[in-house]
C-alpha cells in the first residue's frame, strides 16, 4: 500500500465512525442553536448601531 492509500483509508474510517455517532436530533439542535445565535448577534449589532447614532 502507498502512503496516500493509508491516509485515504484512515480518513474514510474516521468519517464513517463520526457519521454513525451523529443523530438527527443532534443536527437539528445544532442548526437551531446556530440560527438563534445568528439572530441574537444581528439584533445586538443593530441595537448598538442605533445607540451609537443617538449619542452623536
């Protein structure tokens, strides 16, 4: 076996083991948490921009 074949086999095995351990519930929870974090970040930045304009 060549070194590249061993690397590809190791990466493939790692990806398969990770894929098997992730459930749909985990993926949905991650997506919802990311969406909520994005909304809060956006709202906070907009609020800070408005507060900055008032002080001028």
